[in-house]
C-alpha cells in the first residue's frame, strides 16, 4: 500500500438526526440548515488542503457535506460500499422506548462479538464490512495520496476498525458527532490516527443537546 493521508468525516446534521428518527441507508435525506452550516465551516477550515479525490457514499447527505470542495471541481466518486448500515424495517420511524431497549440489546450483542446479528430486515456489521471491502480496495489502490471520505456514523465506525485492524466488536470506541473528522495517515505498513472525532472546525456553531437520542441509531 502506498503512502496516504485520509480525512474521514461524518455527514452534517439532518432533520432525522435532530428528531431522533431512524435514518440508515434506506433514507436518502438532505442536510438541514445546521448541517449546511457545519459543511460550510468544515470547508472554510480545510479549503487549503490539497485533496486529490473525494469519496462519498451514494446518499445525498454525504455529497451535500462536501459541496464546497466539489464546487472547486475536486475529482469525486460515489461508492455504495460507503453507505450507512441498513436498519431494516425500522428506518424512517421515531425511536420508541421499546425500540430503544431493543437497539441497546443489539448493540450489546455486537460488543460481545456477535457482529453477524442483524436488526430485522437490515444489515449486520459483518454485512457492511464485506461491502466495504470492495470500496476500500478500490480507494487504497488509487494513486492519490491525500483524500477526503464522507460517510455515516455506524459505517464509519466499521471502516475505522478495518483501517486500524480492530475487531468489529470494538467499533463503538470510535465516537462521533455530525461533521466530525478523523485523520489517518500511513507510510505504507499501516495507519495512524492523527485526529480523533475532531470538531474544532465547528467551534463557532452552537451545539444542541441530543443526549436524549439513541446515538448509534439515527445515523
């Protein structure tokens, strides 16, 4: 593997995030005004980074999060392998107390190593990992040395496990906020984390207390 510097961001806020509605890969939502503000702030902070290529998922909220760079005609590619996990039959619905308990039970199963388990009608972390294999092989085989990837919370956790050689059961160690940044670089033998869930570029944007929401689900 050639030397690479990879900037990985989560998409900006959507109304689904704000309202605690299950989003997943089956809901192609757009950024809300705060999400667009987050995207502008990230662009202003990192505009001078010479990104050679931008990769997004096939969902519009990731493309909208990097519009500033796309407007500069930075080469880009949309990869379905970077899509968020599918939350199955629950997508598009608000979290009820009963579903909240079920989701936390499922997260606990994953943390215990049962990463083959799926929410009804959806994907397991292992399913997501398998489709990411194709996307990651493609990304790492390209000649660009400085790239930007915009994707989603759960899928991002899974990708970070793959890049850093952690088992999938450890994925919740990677914390996330909307439009957060992870910066990884490699000299060819493996990746090192240089920035972890970094949001210093959002310091002038007021934070909303969303602690009442199910953090791993709304994506």
